[in-house]
C-alpha cells in the first residue's frame, strides 16, 4: 500500500521486500522475523480468524431483518469475501511479506496507499482487540462476579502480550487450539441441527420445510431484507487477511498461503451458510432476537442442557482467539510499516538478535506498541465502559471495506506486472481476471452506498470516512514534502 517498484524475484523471505528509493527508505536493513509457524497453524488461523462472536451472537440481528433469506445474505457477503481473499492470496503467494496487502498496495498504487491502508488496518485491529477483551471480561465477570471487568481486561492483556512476546510458534499453538474448539463447536452444532431437522433426536419430529416457507415465506421482508442482512453480516468475514500476514513466518510462504486461502474460504463459507440454514430450518425466524445467540435458541429447542452456558464458553474462547490474532496481525503490520520507513525505526528490533529460529525473530517492540491501547482500555473500562468503545468502533466500522477495495485495486495493477516479469510466481490465480475483480470493486462500492442509506449503518461510514480522509491527508502530505525536499536537493 505504498509505492514500491514491482518485484523482480519470487523470494520467500519473511521480511518485507525492499522499499522504493526515497527519503523514507534510507534506513537500516530490517531484522528478519522467524519461520516458526507451520501449515496447520496457518490453516486453523484462517478457519478460526473469522469465527467469532459476530457469528455466534451477531447473526441473530441478520436473521431478524432477512428471515430465512439470511442464507442468501451470507452467500452474497461470503462470495464477496471469497473473491477478495482470492485476490489477496494471488498477490501473497507471489510476493509474501509481513505487511501483506500494505506492501502490495505500495507496489501497485504508491507509498500513499501502503501508508494509508497499513495504518488504518493497524488502528482497526488495536481498537477491536480492546473491544474483544472488554466483551470477554463481561462474560468472565458473570462467572466470577467478585472480579471487576477492568481486572479481567488487564489479565487478558498480560497473558496474550506474554504469549506474543515469546516465540511465534506459541501464538500459532494458541490459535490452533482456540480455532479447533470453535470449529469443533460448529461441527457439533451442525450435526445436532441436522439430526433435529430429520427428527433423529429423542422427542423430536422431522421439521421439513415448514420454518423456511412459513412465517411470511422465505423472503418475509423481500429482497430489501436480504440487502439489510448483507450489511449486517459482511463484516463478520473480516479477519481472514491475517492469514496472508502470518504466511510470511512459515518455511514456505508461497505454498502455505495458497493452501490456507484455498481451504479456509470454502470451509468458512460452509460453516457460516450451513449454520444459518440449520438455524432457520429448526426454528421459525421470528423466534430470533438481535443480541441473543440463535445458536443458544436452537440448542435449547432440541433439548441440550445448559445451552446458554455452553455457548458462553464458546463465545468467550472465540473472543480471546480473535484478541490473540488481532494482536499478532497488528504487530506484524506496524513492523512492516517500520521496515518501509512509514513507522518509527525502533519498532524493527526483534528478539534473538534477528535469529530466524523459531525461538527468536519476534518483533517485541511492535507487539508492545500494538497492545498499548489494550492496556489503556483497562482505564477506559473504569471511566466510560458504555460509550467510548461505541465511538471507536464507529470510527473504524467501514475501514475493512476500504482495505478490501485497495486489495482489489492493487491486484488489478500487479497482475499485469507479474504476468510480464514473473509469471512463474502466479501459483494461485484470481478467477476470470479482470472481470471478477471489477465485480468485486463494484460490490464493495455498492455496500458502502447501501450503508449510507441505512440509518443505523450511516454513522460507521461517516466516522470511518473521516478517519480514512485524515490518514490519506497525512500520507499525501508526507509524499509531497519528500518530493519537494528531493527537488530542492537536486537544484
């Protein structure tokens, strides 16, 4: 996302490629990250990165506006996310880098693009990880009322900071088991739901199509309901991008990211759409409520004891998993920005003296910089627990769409360069290029327009647009000053 010359090789180095010539690139060579992540870590990171509270709890709001047609909403939103990830996978397999799409945008569109998207994505992750810690603290406080939520937030921050400051394989193991639990929970839910649909559980009768066609039919609120459902669920697919960031810390980044993208997107779409289909088939869509987990409703209906507490545990793990993944992704993004002279050079220090062994190569200062806001959130939980995070989430709510749009725009530019200069690097290719890339861009623009017309979603777009405009102004201003300085020096 900053202007850098197109790649001339297909090296799988874990450090980001050399930046473009200019005042910001005259710095010390970047220290290497480690190769501590394995393919199983990356695969489960892809699966678990987007399976979170947005699915387990937030999907109830989508069902409330779309009815059974929420299945179509998830298909549309999932297809959009799948196309974006295919494009990102193509670029990341050809040019693995710890900055992922920020590096790609820099090469394709200019330094302003890499700077803007890198910092906006970093800001998005650090705000969201603080919110996730707060939500997990509320659940833990319900279990242990004697410990205040702010104390739980502090505990989570300490634990996950420690995990991310040690070898990257520790992060990988945390995410592997967290994601395994979430995936396992969804698989069990799907099996139980299907047994209930066919009347194979004790005291249940076959459901048939009654709930899909009754209560106003499959489209009780028309196609407008489907569109509203898309706006509600599209952000649930955010988080897959971290896979391409993490791939740079595997032994074979090009191969690892290709396999992870291929498997994760299809499986996640299956889990999301499959879950929704089971939910709206087992129960009438009118039984769902925004803010309440539709999974709990279904489990209660089919007689699973303590369904609420079971889902509380799953959501708790999902939140901590997302916190862990976002801390990792934000630290690597700001590390990559520092490599390219777009963040303080002090953040380039890694553990182990730059060793590539799995016990070293951790950008500890970048981790601490990224988790700092999480510790600030301990104080915010004491002062403004119900208001400050709402404003912050609004300020980054639509940033994901901006990131996805830059991924698509970058792929349009880089694909032609890669085909000309390094066609052998295109081990993973975007389907029907460039037509589906343009369709994706149009779809993202359409979602933004629809959000502007939606009273509930409009504040997110406006706040995010303000944050994006501010970062863009800084990026363009920096580039203008550098060019002016170079012109003066040449006189």
